[in-house]
């Protein structure tokens, strides 16, 4: 463990440089720059709000809060996972020239992508704050919370999701070296995960026991629930919910680390 920490500290500046590079590349020649991290979820929220509340006449009373807040709170967490894992897929392959020249711990690349996605998510929280302010001017409620003190628990679901996303990112980045088709298959899997996560709809709408079982086998469901409990509904997450999030994150991280360590010496033959 001490040796691993020593190696990480030695390469911490590379991690910072890679993260800074991603920021420059993503927002290069963009007039609004990092503001897109705020505007993107807001635009998505507006479009889906029109579709579900106006065109499809979705009953918002089943959500317990306004559709805008319910959707955005779920979208931010899921988008964090989606961006972290999707960008990590090619993180090792895209840095093949660098890996061939000098020794660099391979986990640095998916770790950097996950860190970058986390930073983007933190900026996107401004969008949620904007919706809260809008909610106040339209309904008179400052926050749709039963107990506003739960807002101080906000870092916990973000840390939980970071650990889980990092584990999946490590695994995917290693698998992609040997099995390139995962780049195409993963997009389909993400779409399925999105619909199996209650981002737009409440869980109570699901009456089919088989679909409900699939939904509850989806780890992201629990991270979304935790996030909504602390920032939307003002509920203190139960011990069971905390344990599920911790176990899913630790198992994901262990699988990712072990698979990467076992296969990393063969990377040079495939990249």
C-alpha cells in the first residue's frame, strides 16, 4: 500500500496535466467554455420537460417534487457515470504512443477521465441550484426538502459514485485493449442502463416484478436514490442504502484494479 501511494504521488503532476489537457481540448474555441457544463443539463431538462409534461401529459404528482428537479437530480449522477466510463474506454489505447515511450502506471489514464467527469459534474450542480431558485420563484418553496440539513451530505453520494465509476472505468479501459468491439457495445449498454435507472420516472410506476428486479439489480439506481434523498427529499439515507453503495463501489474497484494489474503487462502487445 505504501509503495502504491509512493507511485501515485510521483505521478500526481501527470494526472493534473492530463486533466488540464482535457479541459483545454473539450472547451477549445468554445465561446461559453465551461458554462456548457451548466447549460447542457439545463437544455436537456427543458426538452424533456416539454415532452413529458406537455406532450405526453406526465402526472408529476407521483414524483413528489417538480419534474425539473426530479429529472435533473437523476441526470447529473447518471451523466457522471456515463461520461467517466465512456471516456475511459479509449483512455489507454489513445495514450499508446506515450505508454510505449516511458513507464506510466496504466491506471492513471482511466483515473484521470473519472476525475475529469467528476469535476464536470460539480460544475453541473450549478444547474441544479438554478432550478432550485426557479422553483422558489414559481412555487414559493426555497428547497423541496423535508430536512434541509441533509444537503451537507452531498459529498457522500458523489464520492460513492466516483469509486464505483472508477472501478468500472479501470475494467473497461483494460478490456478495450483486447476487445475493441466493446466501444460499440458499451453505447447500447449505457442506453439500457439509462432506461433501467429511474431518472425520468418514479420507481412506483414499475409494476412488472421482472423489470422491477432488473431495476434493483442496477447499482446506479441506488446512487441516484441516495443523491435524491439528500438534495431533493431531505431524507437521511438508511444504513442499508449506505452499505449497498459502499459494497457496489468496493467490489467494482477491486475487480477493476485486479483485472488491470493482471493484464497490463500484455498491453504493449496489443496497442
